[in-house]
C-alpha cells in the first residue's frame, strides 16, 4: 500500500497488462489483442465479450479483464500522405514520414482522398485527416521547409557593376527597383496596379539569372530561386502546394523576389497532350499571380530561352507585365565583360582584350567568361602566377572549338 498526497492510503496493483483489441471472432468468445511490447495474443473466454476493435482493456493475472481508458495505451499513431486508393477503397497506399511506402488494408472509418495527410495506427487504421494537402517531412513551418529555395546574399552583395555591358537591360532593372519596390507608397496613392511579373528572355549564358540575383541584392529583397526539377513532384498536389506556400512565405517578407529559372519547364504551353501535373501547375501559378494585392511586396521574375513554349495565359498583361530581352552581347558589351573578368584576375599588362572583343561576335557572356577560366588553367599548368597573352590566345581557340548545339524541333544537333 502507498500513501497519497493527503496522507491516505491508495491501492496499487501491477499484476496484469494492457492490450488493444485487434479483432473479436466466434460470437465474442475469442478475441485478439496487441500487447504494449508489440506482440500479439489470442484470448478465449467462456462468456462472449462486448468488445470492439481498438478498445483498451486491462487483464489481470487471474485472466479477468476490465475496460481501461484510452490514455492507458501509449500513442502509437503515425503520420503519412495518401498517395493512391486501390481495390474499391479497401487498400490505401501511404507515403510515410521517412519517405517509404506502406499499404493500409481493410475498411476505413475515415474518408480520405489522394494528397490528404492522415494520422493512422496499426490497429485502427486511419483515425484522422490532419490536412487536406501534403505536409512534408521536417514541416515545422514554412520557413524551414522552403529553406532550399532561399538563396542568401554572399559576403559582398552584388551590384549592377557585376554584370558587364547590357546598359539598357540594367537601366530597365533599376527602374523596376526604384518604382515598384522603392516607390510602392506613391504607386498605391496613385492607384496604379503593381508590376506582378517580369520575364527575362534570351539565349543561354546571357546573364538572366545573374541579373535576377543582382536585383535582389540591390533591393535588399529575399531571393527565392525555383527550378523545374525542384518544384515538380510525382505526387498529386505537391507542386501546387509548394508554389502556394512559396508565395505565402514571400508575402511575409519586407521585400521578396521569386525567381523561376527556365520557367518553360514548369509552365509549358497547355494542350490536349499535356499531362495533368503540368496543367495543374500552370493553373496554380495563374491563380497566385492574379491574387497579388495592390501593395504587394513580391515580384516574380522568370527566365527562359524558349519563350514560345510558355503557356500564353502567363504572358498576357497583368501577369508578366514586363519582358526584358537579353540579346547576345554587342562588341561594346563583350569588351566590358572581358575587362570586368580581367579586373578579377592576375593578368599581364597590355593583353589584346580589344581584339578579343571583336573576334567573339555571337558569343554569350558565359562563353566569354569561359575564355578566362581556360586561360587561368593554362597559366597555372605552366606554374605562372599571371595570365599572359599566349594563354588568352590558346584559351580563345579552345572555347571556339567546342561543339555548338542548336535546338531544332526538340532535338539537339551539332
């Protein structure tokens, strides 16, 4: 006997065990139960029992049982996402929190649909719908789950000087920062609608992604970078849910830029041949763009080198309001890009940079940068601490001799 807090005596007995009823058969004369150690047992009784699946009971050492409260049984429930419903709803395919798959068999008392986040137990099956949409592993809030999309500024924030050439493009970007982000109050007083989206178009390697990063750093905005593979999921509803949560998270920031890299891979033109996932992602993105408030602090920037493949609904005014075209750099642009790269390296004096700018007609900024990379490798391989003109000349030939692949009707040809 033990004493309670008031000094009185209380009865304490531990000669027994709890079980959770799994099934009752043979008109109540036999029932199966799960033990707290994970094992299962079969019990036969002379008198039929009035028990149901999921009931908690206590059985003493005299084999007598009595009802026990649910709190007596430790919580053994798990959380997962419904991925498929099979065999007339008798089998539910569930993605577990660890990323595995399992099947819940038998009739379920809770109606569910694919994409629901559910709570379930081994004995009771599905006991509750936690969320109508998928909740991912590690989902302790939007910020942590979306951290992979946020690109933090470097130790030295970028400025427009980090993009060589393209003076007209940079002037347009400055206007975006000064008016849309810097003059938001004045725009609201005027009653003007905000610029929701800006589309960067042009060949690969012309600096579209780089300029988006510069805009974010100059405007001190939180920068979200989204690519097709990172956002598109094989599970129904996941991609749309991620997009929605991205926009919700961005709206909480003082300033935010959501950048879609190669948006044609995310929001391709819809047709009768499009798969359901693609159509749903485009529809969700349209809904989010249309939901901007007049005082929105979020700007969406998208980049593509295949503008004709983007769904035309995204391109109308009111969604992507501005289109900034990145052509291949002019000779003056190429000279600025080459000089900017030279300023960051150890080089000999009097390198023929002007001649190089004239000789690289039709080259992208990425190809120009590749010249300096090759030149640095040549100098280092020769155990020299500076890039010489012969390094530059050989590097030019190496980059020029690389195969150029041109996309034609979905195929790459050299």
